[in-house]
């Protein structure tokens, strides 16, 4: 998925969560025999979020291949649908047959309320082997044991580096190596403003959201009791100190001015593509963007750096991706499941979809397919996808609120020097998370 679109989904998730809470509590009772038989002639409606021409064409092509395999099922695709509209339709009792979301933010609420049906009985009935998916992907498509979604392509995050700017310097593998190299590669204008940043750690910058670097710093987010662990987990504190060290090197005000002058993440003058940033954490899709927008850029990719004491997890990273499921009240649930099963487990379909969108196909077989036609630098992300140290952020009943709250704390308070006592600041952040989850019914 394109992260610009994912951010739109994140913005609407809060509204969707409020509506989801009004749905019937508890997992819906999945009836795999509901509605017309899968082999009966019928038309199903599928809602998805893609809007760009090449994205819409990609799902259209995948759907055409499904129709060839299941000629009795005609599929009506509806584009540009976000989480809030999905939730409203389910609550109003007028849902489509299949729904898709760019974000895992609403998953916990959807699973908990039964707004998205439990796919466990379908998986069991058709003997679908879930071991074809990495554990991290299974974790972000279920909530407390309820598998209410299937993964449709994945996003992984790695370190992009400008080979010309790095020169003979080795690619960093640890946080301290990255900091040292970032300082070395940074250049300033005569007036002291930043000309080229070696690396921008700020949580206010594009993909530097805390969960992106969480797995390689060892951040756990929640303890065994379900309570926020940001105040007690030394990994989050280490991440915060690492972030602040590099922010202070630039100077907070100077860095903010530089960031604000870089423009939008998905504009053609993206700062990494334009050589204004030497190293950057970004998703796999950037390889496709670079091929189209900056084909002469000499760059490489590598896994995200680890905390200095977590080098054993190097090679892993953060995983997320698009979800697809059957909403409560789907009129053609059996045909809907056949469509979902095809799109999420058929290797040829996943590979074709991945080639079109520049995303990682979401099964081990598809990620290893020789038919993937993507830039050489893409291999890093396929490897991160398969690495057992890769992780996703745990879903909660109130979505990704704990991530956005952590991001705001880092970007607006900690980096700005407004937190004199880090321990106290993290205690307040943890308390805020726990209270929000409790109020949501978790």
C-alpha cells in the first residue's frame, strides 16, 4: 500500500472505532454455509481503498484472474473506501460482501465487536495452511485469537542509503554507528542551516513513527498484563535517548525548519531521492518510486539498524500491510471467502499484485517467487519479510492510539525539550495509553 493513503486511513480510524464500538460485542458467529453456495451464479461487491490508476488496475487484474477461475462469481469493485465508511455500513446493516483496509488500526475493534467475521472456521473448513504466512503477519490480522482478516500484500521497512554520499563508509548496522555516520555526512550552509542531513531521527519526519524502529530496538509496547510497558521497558527509553541525541546535534528548531522545507513525502522531490538526506527509513514501495522518479540515483538498501545491545535481531524489522475480510451481514459470504482465499493465497495473483504496486507479497512462496519483477534493492525487504525477528505492532481495541500518542510525545514534547524528566514523561504516556484502552472496553 502507499503510505500516503495509509495515513488517510489512520486519520479516519478514530471515527470508525467509535462507530465500531456500537456493533454487537463479542465475535460474530460465523456460518460457513450462509448465503448462496459458492458455485452458484452471483455478484459480490468488494470495497477497497486504492484510488490511483495503476493501483485500481492492479486489483482489477487480480479480480479478473479470480473470475477466470470462478466464472460463476462476478465481482463489482468499489474504490476509495476508508475505515469509517466500512464501519458505518456494517453498523447500518448494509455492508458489501468483502471489505479491505490499508491499516491495522481498526482491527482490534472490528474483531472484538464481530464487525468483521471470524475467518477461523473458513480456514479450518478449507484446510488453509496458515504457516505459509510469517507469524508477524498472522499477529496483525487477528485480535486475541480471532482471525478476522487475511493479509493482502505486506509493507516492510528498511534503511535506504545514498551510495554517492556514503562513499567508502560502511553501511551502519547499529544505532550508534548510524548516529556517528549521520553526523559525519551532515553538511551545513554558511548561515548554519542544514544543507544535507545524514539521517533524520525525528518522529515528526515521514516514516520515523516509533513502531517502525520498535522491533530492532526491542520495544515490546505491552506487558503480560496487557498494560503499557513504555515506562518500564528499557528499550523504549534507549530509543528515546538515541533519538534526542541526534536531534540535539542538529538543534531542534533548526531541524524542524529543515523538515518543514522538504515538502510532502510522496512528491517527486522526495528529499532522499533529491539527495537532501543521506540515509532514511522507508517502506519497500520507495524502490518503485525511485525507479520512476529518480532512476539515476545510486542507492542501496539494508535492514533497519538495531539498538547496540540487540545486534542478534539484525535483519528483522517492522511489518504491516493491507487487510481483507468479510463484514458482518455479508450477503454472499461463501463467494466472498472464495475471493479472499484466492487473492491472499494464490502465488501468481500475489506476485502480479506485488509487481504492480511495489509491495511485498504476503506468503513465503510468493515472496520467494522468481517472477517478482522489482528493483534489485527490493530484495532487502523480501528478506526482512521472511526474517523471524520481524514483528508487527500489537492490535488493541482502540486501534493505533498508543502509537500516535507515542509519536506525539516524541515529536512534540521530548524532542522539543519540554520533558525534564524522561521517566516521569514515560509514566504519564503509559497511564494515558492504559486509560484509553480501558475506556474503549479493553
